[in-house]
């Protein structure tokens, strides 16, 4: 991961953000879960996620330029990846939307070229939700742009609203893709997709570590629930109300609000594992005795779930698990299911 030392320095210098010329709305962006910013794991991923606030214009071109300007707020933190709200390029238009055909990316860069340039210039990924056109059909799609400004993939919204289909959009495939980045595996869901569980569950089974959710609405506790039940980070980027980043436990790492209406920017540490608290928490004293500040072990008592988190570059959680004879929550459920099948009658 690039510039990890510089990002770590900036992160620990937030108190002096005003002196660094960072906009007041950014310097006051709250990182709610201190666990997420404790250490220097080499899998700390800095995420910037925008709201629609301020992304407006009289034309699609003007709206796109407004989005680029909003993205610049997070540049002092050198984000690894940005996420933009659902079809932001038309949602922010003053005086009504153009037709889907007029506002669709057709593969030439007619819509996404400015974001490709931004990604290449600042060496970041971008989840860019716009209309796309393929073989005469139109989709509500999130295009993933890589650090070199190239299109790395596209997720087409599978669960469209009736209104979207009546306007000419086609639902995407029910087989949901994942995308490999240089910091981990990510997935995407869009707005109405949150009403169905199958896409989110597919992404968990396929190894997604972060799922981005561009949306027209905030989703509320459903965002936290999707993170908790699937044990991956969920990042919303919304047209109204709250944009937020949720950790694998469903706890909120960063949330937009009155003083950071543009969005959020915060790190997530992907070097973590979900465990049953019993019996594995009995090993935590020995783990802490050996690794001290390099490892964080903590529990959610009522859920009887525990987390092991590496805070040291090069120290992998999977190696700690193997060393101390621990298995992840999902692995333990698989072991139980195999045993159940063997002993089940009929």
C-alpha cells in the first residue's frame, strides 16, 4: 500500500489540521471508533466517501466538476479509495434530469474521464456510480477506477426500483462480482439492493472485505446490520442524511454530520479476525503477553464475539491464529455444520 507512513503521520496530526490548511469541515470529521485508528497495520485503508451535498450544477459537466471539487477535501489524507453517491452526476442537476441515454457512460469516457484523470493523478481508486450503456441496454452501475485511471470493473445494480425500470434501466446480473485491489477484496451494492440479502451474502462468501454502497438514501441501522452479519466493512455514500463507514462489528468508524456535510474520510484496518469469545478469549492473555501493543484483542460481551486485530506492519492475524490454535467465527460454524451432518438422523 502506498504512502502508508505519510498517511499514518497525517492521521496522528489531526489536532493540527487547521494549521495544515485542511478545510474546517474535514478537520472536524469524527472518527467514532478509536479502535480503528490505534495502530500502524500495513492493511490500514484510508476511505473517503461523499454525500451529495455541494455536488450540484446546471449541466452534467458542471455537476461532475463539483464532485471533483468535493473529492479534493480529502486529499490531505491521501485516500486509497473514494466512493460517490448513486448517479450523483444527474441527481445534483438543477432544473431536472436529462434522459438516461444522454447521461450514460458509453465506454468512451464521456462521463467518467475526469474521475479517471483524478484517480491517476492522486493514485487512488474511485467507486463512481453513473448510468452506463452496453449493447443498447442501460444500467445503474458503479464503475471501479484503479490507481492508474483505468476501469477495473463494473457492478450493475441488480435490484432496481419499479420507477427505474419504467424509465428504461435494465437490472444487472444476480451473480454479484468482487474486485481485487492492492489493499484487499471489495464488493459493491447500490441503494435498493439493501432490501435483499442475497447480494450481500454472496459478497461475504466471495471474500469481500469492504462493501461500498452508493445510495439515494442513508439506510440507517441497515448499514450497521449488513456489516455485522457479514463481517466486512460497509461504506455508504448517500444523497441525503448520513454517509458513514462501519467496521466489521457494525460499529461506526466515521459519520457525516452538520460540521462535515461533504462526507467522511477515515482509516479502516483490514488485518482483523472475528472469533467466538468462548473458548478462544482464554488465549488472549498469552497473546497480549507475547505481542503487547502489536495486537489488540477485544470482545463484544453480549454477542460473545471477539476480535483480534494486528497493529504492527508485517504481523498477520492468520499467523497469530495458527500459532495459538484459534479458528475464525466462520470456520467454527463450518466445523459445527460438518459435525451436525455426520450425526443427524434421517
